[in-house]
């Protein structure tokens, strides 16, 4: 699937622009403008604003937009600190080579190395902001939720005020079911202000709990409730990759399709493989990835290794088992195309029961 061609629907673009509580800007830029829907929504709200669009593909036919065919990252390097309002729905894709534009990776970003285009575009968009300027950007859910991006989230929060984290409906970009967030970010310090969180359902905003500036600076941007408890689980993830599967050999437990009576499937690996996590009778098996993510069962078979698509709760406390009985994991799944849950997600769900 090509994630670089998912344009912001006009109705969503308008809804997001209307969330911006700022005075009328003189000019606004989108350096991955595509359909220009975000820019045109800005024009609806502020009739006198000057619109500037940059993209790799020629799109000079849109009225009221001064267009430049260019790589948005290069444009940002050449036009830093120029804009009061920056809009972006960058392509979600990988890059062929890292740090193509070294001037992006300076100051607070000097130690960042990434293979994701949307991260480079994020940094480029921040570079365009004047002091006090505002960025409205759409990013994949992994940027907000994944542990691997915690470092860059924390770096951003040290210099910028994250005003809003808005989870978009997975149907925003059609049947592709892409999980994404819209972020409203100010080029100014946090000053101990809370970050608002919201969900968008049927183009309507439903505001949830606020996130403290301390959590934001720690890189915790997910708007899920954080639970605390004395519950302790001996929960482990398997180490057998599906790349090791063969047609016959040593059985290994693997994830399977979503089902009301979910059970792991059976795959096979060579006897030379080195599994480190084994399921035994009485353990709880949890699917961590795919459409069945979050589904679980009590294992009743023989001692068998598990794949890296599963978690195994070893010798669970009977009180935990009783607490989980007939309960289904009902929290939102992470991920853009492939859904998944983390061990922390499963802990959080248990604590919510």
C-alpha cells in the first residue's frame, strides 16, 4: 500500500482548521500540499491570508495558491522561520537514504537519525515556524504511540508547546483504515500548560482527559488513561520470527485470525532454531499483532515455543485468571496498517477491569 497518496478530506481539513484558536495569519504554507485541501480550508476561515504550496508534483491549477515545485525539506531549509502558520499531511513512507538534508538535523535534532520520511518532514515543518508560529500536522499513530519515537517526542516537547493531540477516525482516509493523529504545536515553550486530547468521530470532536506538561516532556503523548496497580505478570514475548517457519518440523504457536473463541495457530520451525519462550498448560497466550491483537486464551496443550507475534503470561495468578474470565480486550489498537498492542497496553487493560 502506498501511504504517500492519502489526501486530507475537505471536511476534515475544515474541521481541523476551525480548531485553531489563533489570530488571522498573514501567510500560510504547506510544503507537501498535494490536493491543497488544508490550504483551501485556511482560506475559508481567513479570507485575506496568502497561501503558499510546495510539492514534488506540479499542482499550479488550484486557485489562490502560490505554488512551487520542490522538495519540501529543501524548501524548509531555505525558508526557515518565515511562517506564522504551517499546515501538513506529509507522506507516510520510508526514505532511501538518511539525512539527505543535513541542515534539518541541527540543534535539538542533531542526534536524530531516521528512516521515516514523515519524521524528516515533521522536522522540516517545524523549521518553517516563526517564533510564536503554529504547526498543524497529521502524523501516523506510531509517531504518537510507539516507544521507538519517545526520544524525538521528548526533544520536540522541550522547545515547543503541544497544544492538542487529536486522534482521527480510522476511516478518515477511506477503507485503508489508517490510524493517525492531528497535532497542533506552537513554537514556544510549554510553561507547564496541559495538552488537550480529543477523538474525532463522524467529523465531530470529543475531548478527553488532558495530559500534563511533565508527561509530554517525557515523550508520553498517548491519550490513553495510565493505570497504576500492584498487579505483576510474568509476561514474555516470543522470539521466533515468521521468517523461520518451514513446512514441517518442531511445532510453534503463532497468532491466528480474529475469532470469538480465539486460539493460536500451529506453525513449524527447524530443530536448529533457538526458541526462548515456551507456553505450558495453564499459561495465558495473548495475540499481540494483526486483526486479532488483544485476543487471548488459556493454553491447555503441551510445552511449545511461541512466535514473536504472541505474548505468554507464565503461571498466572488464579485471581488474575478469574478477573479476566469472559472479558475481551476492548482498548484501541495501535499501528497504522498493522494493528498491535504492547505489554503496557495489556497491563493497562487488566487494571481497567
